[in-house]
C-alpha cells in the first residue's frame, strides 16, 4: 500500500513539473489569432502572417534558451519580437478589412 501511495505521489509531482514547463503565452497568442479570424476581423493572409510571427518568436526563444543562459541582448531581442507581434495583431484587427464569409 505504501508503494502505491509513494508511486502515485511521485507521478503527481512529475506531472506538475511537466505542466509547468510550457507557458500559457504561446497558446494564448494562437487563440487570439484564431479568435480574430473567426470573428472576421482578420483575413486569411493576415492570419498566416501572424502565425508565422508566433512560430518565429518560438524559434528565437528556443535558440536563446538552448545554452541555458539568456543574455540581456537576447532578452531584449525576444521582448522586441513579442511587442512587434502584438502590434501587428492589433494593427491587423483594426485596419478595417473584413473577411468575406
């Protein structure tokens, strides 16, 4: 009985650690892009460009954290890329173009 309890406790701790690895930010950005497209605020080409930006940001982040140390230059570059992606999303959602359904 103690082995089952100890094993289940270890599995719970490992699953909590694994779920903490991926931040909710990337999923939230994808959700915002998809929501804008579903509302008709984004055209198809705008949606693809925003998705490319999300993938590009994730690649930059993965490369920056590959060696285990994120330098101030890399941090500044990542922050700038994220801000540009947010700015593009706002600009595309408010430019007055509508998707014809």
